[in-house]
């Protein structure tokens, strides 16, 4: 047996706990989850241009007197969103994939796209209303986050044929956005495991509005 | 098969369940209204298996409700309707029995012809087998050959023809029933007994008797999602065996794999985020999407359940693969 | 999470596609039936392979043609008539008022050659001249040699085309059984039989689906005492009952009691002698690990062999055994049936919308007899023992006509002292589930 030390050794805090502690947002109940998932996206999944967005749910307005200072449950706190640019495409609609295959377009040929993430924690109550509120807030968020179009002229070894195909692709994509045939609004739902014995694993699910047929691979 | 049965189609309400017994109604509803139901009966031609089942067809209350709302079907209290058997006119009763007898004779003739063909075929096979057996005998012991010969199935037992006798197809009913020969000494080999699928005839079409019609079926809270998906062209089946409420197919389940495992929730119903993860995982495991949806209005906010259908919003969930 | 989980999901995907090939799982392509030769292939029970299905509709004519032919095949299969060859036609009569003596029985009343009056009051169809194999396992004979059938038996036989049930003369007029003019009686249609027999004597569509589903594939299935939802234990359990099953650990009856006793254990330090005061294992000489482990076994565990026996009627519906089932290989005498091979509870998902609670399942299991693992294979393999359990019951979960069978067993992990076995656990690692889907 190891002899008892006179003073118990203080355990070193984990880097993540330090991050959450140091963050200015730590005063709010959901902030720790958001930061933890942001951290996971940044360091495990190598996302870039990460941002945090606050949206207000319309249900708040109708809610019964949300008195200042009362303990607000997770249920009526407006969800916070994260957005960022993943190193690889997370989701491609099956029909879009088919189109890309026909045109010989690789994912790497395409401009990276900003994806929005709903940070949640295990055990957190949700509702369809809350989910819908997130989706309803997406268009204005997305338009505020339009990436500057990276000029293809920048690379001087432009394969004109490829450029033409890409133009076709973007035109088709624009069209598909109107007809909604390649799916409509989509977000990534992130859930961090915080339950009993939760070890901080984060799982990610694609959520799309409406009936979007499943991928087959 | 492409015929349209008399509308509205009577759905039998029996002991709290919604059933269909008419093949024409089943085919029509599947083809024209994307309503499949679940076959729960035994097929008389192959009764010893559970892979292919036959009539009756059980409808979910949701399916029955949808059809009633569309004006395509009505709900008949079948137990009450069959009280009508007590008040059959003697003339109708005899007429019905004559029709059955004539169909039974018709069936007998067809089967006799088939049996003759079968017999010839079997004899031929028997001869071949015998020849083979003899050949085997030369090579091996005689004991094996005897066993082979006795294992030839007897053709007499099963009397089902290979393709369907379309006796109850509806269109080609014998218009002039042959004169009844109701002799008291039953001469076997004469008439096939028939168990008809439905009781109409001899009973009159139930839609004509308003007194036996029941009100619209009660439906669970998930009905708006059911109706919403149905209106978008999906075929829906009960889904508990796949871990959900409905399975949604993009076309007739006879030909297509399902796309979604569907779960419905009320707009403000609390959903554990873990259930969304579970659903997404369940679906991705079988290459299906997990579809979560519900109407934005509660029942107490609308006049009729139908008003909730247009307010349905759904979300498709798949594992992100990261 | 990334790597390990990816494998897990891919793994389930592979498994899932294997499960998908279970023929009874999804809607079948009835075109396959056209290829079955019903006449010559009576011996071979091999079924056709499922048809190829597409991912989604496309506007091709080919797809439309295939769908149309599938539907036609389905139509044909479902339109197949129920015919009764006069040579082996079995005629039965519907008796709306239940079992009754034949109408012309006055002069027979003195007859003492009765064949046992074991006819159930729920029987409502009788066969005057029983012949054929079905009555070996179905029906009950009355003193006049007629076989009386329960509604589910009659309906099953009619549905498979083996029984020609007639309306009685008092309903439709015309011929009845008497006077040899049954030709004048009206045959009951499938629809009529459902309308009249379903709902009689506690028969629900869900129970009937389970009955026919198992009958079709060769099992013999009978009503169990719990059939009647309202039937209760005749006399309340006597007070001595509890004493007869005193537990070594103080806890309430049943599976649910274990949680209570765990709770007690935590909050009642006097219940254990050594833990509260000193170290768990204590001082002294420990000569082997088994002794140490035995001292470490502090947490009370559930021993199914000591569980309270419960009357079969002492469990709330639907979590009660309503069917006794025998394998095709079990030989049964209708009059004296052996203990069943399986016990089944039937659950309608539209009435019971939640999973059973632990007390519900516990009570259900306690109402079944002790059926400990036995046999050489179980002796050897711990996981097989755990899986088999000490009591078991099958839940038939019927979701709108779709039935899933789940076997629930009482596993006794506490009885498996890993430290006592020499070689450690054996058997495949993934078979430790005590609950398995049958089907």
C-alpha cells in the first residue's frame, strides 16, 4: 500500500474542463455543452471557421411569463447553434451523388459548405416545436454566413472541361434548391454523452426537413 | 382484376377490428388508394406456411378512417349485418344454393380434367422412376429401389389446380343457373362444396342498409402523420416489428423496399434526445431513414382531425457517419 | 467515437441485411406463388426465394409491368376458392347458442354410453360425422359422437378449406343436420364465420392470429387457464404461502423485490455483519481467491429458483399465459395433455402501448413453472444456461396483424459463480443476452 500523503493531491483538471471554465459563456446552462461540442468539432473532426449563433425561438414569446431570474429549463431556452466548415462533406443527397457520378465530379472539386450544428446533451428534453424553430431560423442564419465565392480563376491550371462541369453542377444545385429535390434545409444534430458514466462521446446525426429518402451506402 | 367494385366499399367491423373479405376490394384499394393492410388469413392452397397469407385483410384504424374520409369506404357492423341471414327470402335462399351448386359442378369438371392430366403426368414420372430404379437395382441392392418407388407422392390427395379457378372473380358468374338436381341421395364426384369468401350474396350490399353503418373509426394521435405521408404517395404498414409506428414505402411494398421508419409525436410532446439518436441508429442500420413528425395543432385546437393533417411537419434523420 | 462506432454500425448493417432475408418479414412478392407447384411438391416444404425489390419507383415501363404482374399474382393467389371434394368433405354446423344435445334426443336421454361431457361452453360449431386428421388434436366429443369445436378451431379449419360449416336451419330456414338434407343448408362464408365466431368466448383477432400462425406451421396450441381475462384465483392465497418461500435474503416477493432489498441493504447497516464496521474482506488468512470473492459478494441477487410461485390467474391481463403450445414432435392426447413446451401471452399493441413493467413481467414469469436449464450442453455452456433461464414465457406481440414473438426468461447471473469455475466462462461471447427475439 502506498503510504498516505499528508495532503491529498489535487487532480489536474482536463483541458476541456479548463476550456469550459475559462469560457465567458460558462454562466449559462447550455454553454458547457456547446463549448464541448465545438471543441470536438474543432479538434476531433477538424472543422474550421467555427462560430456560435444564438437564435430565439418563437415559442418564447408565447411562453407563460418567463420571469427574469427564474430557473429556466433547457426546454424554453432558445437553442444555440454552432456552424463551421467540415474538412469533408458530411452529407450528399443520393440524387446529388448520382448527378456527381454522372458528371464525374469528385467531392474535393466542390467548394466547402458551411454546416449548422445543434449542440445537445443526453437526457435533454426536446420537442418538434423546438426542432422546427431551429429549421425556421436557418435561412436567415445561412444568408448571413454566405461564404465569399472562391474564384476558380485563382488556380491557373484550370481544366476547362471540369470547370464547365462544375458550372453545370452549381446550376443544377441551384435548381434543386428551388424544387427541393436534393433535400431542403439540413442540420447536424450533435449529442454529447453526459448521462451516468457519460464519457463525453459526441454522436452526430443529419436532420433534414421533410421526407428525404435515405442514402443507400 | 382492374375492375372497380361498387363504392363505397364496405369494411367489415368485427369484434373491434377492420377487415376486408372481398378480393376485388383488396386489389382495388391497393391499386387506386395505396392501402395495403395486412393479410392475416390462411391460403387454402398452401395452408402450412406463414410466408404467404390470404384473406381476410386487416386494416389499421388509420387506413379505414382514411378511406371513409375519402368517401371510398364505409364501416359495416358485420355481426349485425349477418342477422340478415334470418330474414332471407325462401326464394333467394334457393336461388343462392342453386348458384353454388352450379359453381360446384363447374369446379368439379375443371378439376376432373386437371386430375386426368396430372394422372398421366404422374404415371409418366412413375415409369421414369421405375426405369431409374431398375437401373439402380442393377448397380446396387434391390432394397433401395423399392423405397424409391414407394416414395412417389400420391396425386389423389391434393385437389388444387395450378392456377386460379376464377369462380369468385365476379365477372364470369354463370348467368343462368343450371337446373337444380337436388336429389336426396348424394352422388359423390358430382358437386364440389364451396365455402365462399363473402356473404354478399346472399345478403344485399350493406351500403344499401344505412342502419348497419358505423361512424368513422377512432384513430390514434399519430393519424395526421399517417395521412400526411399517405397523401405524399407513401404506402404505410404497421411498424412495431421494425421498432417504429409505421414503415413508409415509396411505392407498393410488393415491389419496393421501405424508405422510412416513422414515429409520430405531438408538437409540444417532450422527446428525449436519446430517442432521436436511437431512431437514427435503428434506421441507418437497415438503410432506412428515421422520420419523426407531427401536426403543429393539438386536437383541442381544431374542429376535425382532418384539419391537423395539413399542419404536419416531418424531419428525416440519418446517422451522419462521423 | 469515430472508428469503433463506424464498425459497429457497419456491423449492424450486415446483420440487418441478413435479417431482411427472413421471408416472413416483409410483404412477399406473390409472383413466386405462380412458380410453386402445389400438386406435386407436397412433400418439400422449401419456399421460394424472395423477389428482388427496387429502391424507389421510376417511370420505366418495365417496373410498371413487374408491379402489375406482382399484383395479378397476388390477386390470383387470394382469389383461390375454398372447395370441398365430396369424397373428403367434412360438414359442420354452427350452433349460435353453444353446446346442446341433438334435437331428436328425447329417446336417447337414457343412454349411458356417453363419451365424456368435457365440451367447453365456448364451443359453438359441431361436426356430426367427424373424419380426418384434424380432430386428433382439436375439438371435444360429446356423448352423441359429435365433435364440438371452439371458435378458433372452427374458424381455422374453415379458413384453410378443411371444414364446411353450415348455417343452422333455425337461422336461415331450410335444411339442417336432420333429415339428411344438409344440402339445403347454406354454407357459412369466411366472412360470416368471422362475423359470428370472432369475439365469442374471449377470442380476439390477435389471439386468433397467434393461434393460426402457430397451427399453420405444425404446432398444437390450446387455451390455457388464463384465457379468460376476468378469471381470478378462486381463493385468495393463504397467509402461509409467504412462509413456505422464505427467502434467505429479506426481500419482497418477486423480481421487483430485489430493488427493495438492495435499497434496504444500503440503508440498513445492521443487515450485514461486517461491512459497516470494518473492511469488506476483513483480517484473517485467506487461502484462496474463492473465499475472498465469497466475502465480496455483498450485493443481494435474485435467485429465480426461490421466487414466489404464483397462480396462473394471479397476473393481470394481457401479461398472463393464455396459450399452451406443443412442438409438432410432442405427442399429445387431447384428454390428458402433458405440460406444454411453450407458454404464450398475447399482447395487442393498440391496447398495450407501452413495454411491460418489471412487476408485470416478474408476475408473468412467476406464474410459469420452474424450468431450469438441463441437459449436457447447458451444463457445459454458461451462456446457454443464462439464456435459457429458470422460468420462461413467450410474448406474442401483435401489431395490427403483424406478430413478433419474444422469449422472456428469468436469467440467474447470481447462480453463475465465475470464480468457482476452473476454466472461466465458455461459449460465444455475444450470446449473453437473456432476451432473444425468436422468429
